[in-house]
C-alpha cells in the first residue's frame, strides 16, 4: 500500500491522502484525461483557425501579386504614353522652330521688298 501511495503521489504530483484508493486514483486520472481532452479541443480549434488564416494569407498574396502585375502593366503603359508625348513634343518644337524660321524669313523678305519699293 505504501508503494502504491508513493507511485500515486509521483503520478499525480500532489500529496495523496491517507485514504488513497484505486477509486481516488481513477478519479485523478479521469480529471487529468478530461483536462487533456479539453486542451486537445482547444489545440484543434487553434489549428483550424491557423489553417484558415494561412489560407486567407495565401489568397491575399495571390490578390497582391495580381494587383502588382496590373499596376506594373499600367506603369509600363503610362511610360510608353509619356515617351510618345515626349516624342510628339519634340516634333512640335522642331515644327515650331521651322515655322519661326519661316516667319522670320518672310519678315526679312518683306522688309527687303519694302526697301526696294
């Protein structure tokens, strides 16, 4: 009986009273088992929540990658448009300079004709 009490004390990590019996041992084992089942249910619940969170993160990453791809496409398109605008602006500047040269040529020829008359 003393050996059983020592074993029970070690197993349950608490002081077992003088009236330790197999029933008390079973009660303590059942309490520990219920505690373990409760913790297991909590772990399962947390595992489920974590899996849901991981799934949401994966979906968010896919959305982020899609949005980033769309953004990069828009940026490339805007860069092409900006290059086209710069090219058009350079053409317009050349045309403007040509027209200004022509205007000044006309003004010079017009003033020469006035002097001739």
